[in-house]
C-alpha cells in the first residue's frame, strides 16, 4: 500500500535507495535506471494526452497504459524472490495480450508503410513518438538489469532476478505507441523518411523505392 505523508525524506542523499522489497540499492543500479526510464515514459504519455487532439479511444487506451506503467515500475523494482513477505505486483500475460489487441485494433485502418516515419505531425502524435523512444530506452535498461541479475528466483546469497514479462510488456508498448502515433496523425498524414533525399538514388532498386515513397507521400 502506498502512503505518502512527506515528499522529501533525505534518505537518498548519499546516492542510495530501496527497492520495493526494501532491499538497498545504489541509485546508479541498473534496476533503478530501468524503472526510472519507465517513469519518464509515463510522463511523456501524459503530455501526449494533455495536449489534446487525440481520439477518445486512444486517450482511454493511454490512460490504461499509464496506470499499468506504474505496475511495470513496481515489478522492475521488486526482485524475484521465493516466499516474499507480501505478494508482489507483477506484469502477467493478459496485460501483454491487451497491448497486442490494441495494436491490431488501432492499426487495422492504417495503410501499409513503404518507409520509416519521421517523428512529428500533430503535437499529440509527436509526443507519442517521443514516448515510444523512451519506452525503447526503458526496455534496453530492463535488459541490462536482466543481464546483471538474471530471471531466476533469488536466494539467501544472490539477489532475485527480473520478471521477463515486464520487459516483454515494454517491447509491445513501443509497438503500440508507434501505431497510436500514426493514428494521431491521420488527418495530416505520415511524413516518410526518404533515404539520401538530397541525392539521386543509385540503381534500379533504389529508384523503385524512391518512387514508392514519393507516391505514398502524394496520397
């Protein structure tokens, strides 16, 4: 249970903190980096929602995601241990399934892509692309934590590992944010990356690809 009675505690002034199981950790620990990046991603999603202009269905999905990102952070900050004093909050497969279903639902009306997208468009779309990149960073940080601590249950001699489903969640969320960024920009259209835009494409294959991109940008 969360009970915030005072915001500053001075307990972290020496560069240390405590994980969710109350075990000590340095603020430079890879676990702390991972759930810190998750917190940052949540804040950027909040910006995307706040600037307005997003469809109601997208806002509703993002609000669910924001709540669940706190679950992800709690999961990453809680080493996997046997017989914990209390039941830890963990990401489970249904949460990942929901993200995949949203990817399918929101992505179905979108056209196929012939190139990568330049982040931008509407303010909401731009913030969703930024959120996607922060989620990718959070995923990389979570993998760093997994490489450091593994996935196994902790013992008296070794700290507990990371819940792999929390990392999978971040991977699927980055996919969803990419889709939602496109949804947010439906009225203005995707701006596509043109490889070597200021140069003539070399070779028949590159020329065909350039033609596809130019045709897609026209319509």
